């Protein structure tokens, strides 16, 4: 029995699509970092399927948002990734199926990159998942209003989204392992090992260019109180609260790390001690008016600190800079206890 021509054409088309999918998958299978992964992925899809505009939208509440937020600062990815609020995203993707549109495209503006300025005729949004949960979408756009008009078959888009999801799972797992090797797993800040390498580098740079370098050592006052009063989970929450606050208040070039327990350091390149002191005042002022509220309690965070700089006596190497700041922090803590022996870490009912 002769196979009808339209079925032969469909089989050939499906074989061609399968071949393209296979080529894309092979091309990105061994890429284990987000930047190269997205760059190669989007280029391959756009090239093989002749799609003029293609990018990804990632839900801000997803498990990969923090990692991708840092990666997206590169020029390569600014036009490749957008971030969207989960509630807004789910108002667009309601049944986990691809969405097609060629009218009222302004409704999808929250998903579109700022670099996308060309007038669009149609848009296709296909959800992507990680560990079974939707984390965003892969989006296609064309000036042709018929390219992604509602009602057309979306099986190709669904297959593509599945391929992207599988490959994303692979690269995400590798990036997470790499992240944990360099960062503190609780706060996401650099860990001690990485900080010491950065300190060596910045110390050498400051010496070479005869510039200043300051270091601040922070320690919670009577941190044991919060663990004893509210439990270690709330204690962890307080550490993350502090870490997130410092990360927001610091300059882009400053380095923040968690050394151990409730001990944190901030390295300030090209910064004299007076400027470091002003930074500490900003930090203390912030926590005075922004306590940590958790459950039925409000925790007033107070800190002891120590500052060292390259111009201090006795600073001849990177470890000396850290030791002096550490010593001054303990001196500050002792002075505060002698002046006011009551608990510093106040726990107040709401």
C-alpha cells in the first residue's frame, strides 16, 4: 500500500525536526556554566528554526533566580534573560501549556527584554521546568503575525521546552556544586577559603599601586541569645538577614564573606579607614530602624566591629590585616560589655 504524499511529507518534516533537536542537544550537552549554556542554546535554536527573537524568562521566586541574576549581568545575557514575578508569570501561563499570541502583545511586556525594540507580530511562550516545577519560559517572537498565531500546533514548542528543561537541569546541578565550593551554604556569601584568596589578591594589588585597603570585622553581640530564645532556625534567619543587608549596603567592588558562625568580614578596596567607619555607621543606623521581625518576636541586631587598613602599624601581610581587625573587634565587644553588661541582642515581643 502506497503511503499518501502528505504523510510522507509530515514524516520527513518530523525527521528534520528531530535531527535539529538532536544537534542542539549535542551542542549544549557538555556546557556546564549558565553563560555559555544560554548563549549557545539560544543561538542554536534561532539559527536552526529561523527565529528572529528568542529569550528566556525566569521566575524571581524560582530556585535558580539568585544564580542567574548574577550571571545575567554579563552583556551577553542581558538580552537573553528577563526576570518576572511569579504571580505575574502564572497569570500568563495558566495551564502549563505554550501560549501563542498575535494581538495585544503589550500584555506580555513584563516577559520581554528591554533590548527588544522591534515591532512584533506574534509571540510564543513555552514553560520550562526544573525538578518538575515551572521556573520560567522560553520565548519566541517574530514580525510575522501568522508565525505564532493562536490555534496552530504547539507540539514542536512543547518538545523544545522539554529539551531545554532537561539540559537546564544538568547545567544547574553543576553550577550549584560550583557555587557551594565558593560560597557559604547558609548566607550565599563567600566562604573563608575563597575570601582569603581574594584578600591575598587585593593586598598585592594595593601594594603594587600604592592604594589603600580597609577591612571590617563584624560580630553579633550575644548571638547566643537568639538561638536560646527562639531556636537555631531563627538564628539562621538572623544571619541571612544580616548578610542580605550588608550585600545591599556595600559598594559593587566591596567583598563580603562569612568566616564562621556569626563572624563576617567586609573588604573595601581603595578605601581609607575613615570611609570604612562611615560605612559602619550606615550599617548600625540601618539595623536600629530595621529590626528582624520573625514570628511573634522582633530582634534588634547589634554588632561589634573592628577596622584595619594597609596603613596600620604591624600590617605586613594579608593575614596581619585580618588579625588586627579581629583584635579590634574583640576589644570593641569587651568595651561594650564593660559599659553595659546586659544582653545586647534584644528580643522584643510584637
